[in-house]
C-alpha cells in the first residue's frame, strides 16, 4: 500500500455530499479504494464526507444513507431565493476584497453572524443525522472552519477538544443560510469561506487526491503549490452530467440521488488515472 496519501474533500452542499460519496463509491466499483487515505481533510460538505469515510462504515452503507429514504439524513431545505442571494453577495465581496483573503473572510463572517437562520440546535441535529458515528476516529481526520469575527481559519482534529458533530457543523455553517457554531466561546462559519477545498493544507503529503464538488479560483494555485512541494496530485471536479444533477439549489435534498448517481458514473471514467496516483 502507498503511504502518505491525502484525500481532500471540498464543499458543495447536500448535492456535493452525495456526489463526492458517489465518486468514492464509483472508484471502489473500479477497484480503487481511496478510503484508506493517511489524511482525510474535509471542508464544508467535504467535512461530512470525510467524517463518514473516517467512521469505518462501508462505502455501500454510505451510499445507502444517501439514496434510501428510510436512512437519509433529516435535512432543512433553504429556499432557492436564499441560496441565490448568498451567491450574489459572495461574488460582490470577492470582487471588493481581491488580494485580501482575511478581509473577505471577515466580511462574510460579519454577515453570517447577523443573518436570520434556524437555531444552532436545529442545525446541529441535521449534522447528527448525517454522521453514522459521532466520535472522532483514531485516524488523521482534519476539518476546516473559519472564525466569523476574526476571519482566521482553524483546522480541527481529534486533539482540538471539539466534538466531531460540532466540528462538522462549524465547517458546514454556510454563511447567511445556516447559523454560526459556537466553539470555545467563539463563533465559527463555513470552512469554505477560506477556499472551497483548502487543498493547500495537505502540503507535505506525497499523493493528494482532491474531490471538489464546487472548485473555486484558488484550487489551481493550491494544486500548483502542492506539486511544487513534490506531491503528485489528481483532481476530480464535476462533469457536465454532474453539474446538471446539482441543479440550481445544491442544498435541496432532491439533488441527493441524481448527484450520487452522476458521481458514481463519472468516477468510472476517472478511475484509471486515480489508480495510477493511488496504487502505483
């Protein structure tokens, strides 16, 4: 088995969770098991998938939890208008804060702190229902989040003193849609506020697979940095069929089954190049 392999899972809403699960399952269908990565690094939707993979629950069961109504997570679905407003606001802030990522993160965090949302306990219950295991695994699982007041990113792991459910809830706290999460008397928002994958945090690993449901403009630079540091890197982003499956509202539960199926089908075409990275 290869050593020092990192699996990086990025943000992308409910659709992104299903799609990334489909990718992992489709790779496994083709004989490429990426669940044994030495590092699982998750951001937002990817924090959910990383925690699910890290739980040790078989991939087939993770798939079933996406597609079987009897065991699907109990989601709260925001309106399309709310999601559209988020994208519009986010784009404007990106334009205004070019070259100053922490300023961008503080601006978005300020909006996240004042937005009208469901309560923290209501949202936490959703995350609890997503995760088959609520304790940190012994393996290296890292989850990203951002301090909504300072704009400073934080990486959580089993030594952080934060419970796994709370860590995933913080990483998944889509600003202006879901409530910030209180950790150590501070308020935290979505890890994707830093970047959608935070792939640069996998620096030092020899082989890095990035599964990015919604890649952003930082991903190419982060991958280049990993490669410059000596890593071999492969990236999987949604193909046309997968993008269609995400629809206009990737936080809508109606996207789960089509996104998973699209990811699983796409993975078969990606399997050969991922095998060369992961198995050789």
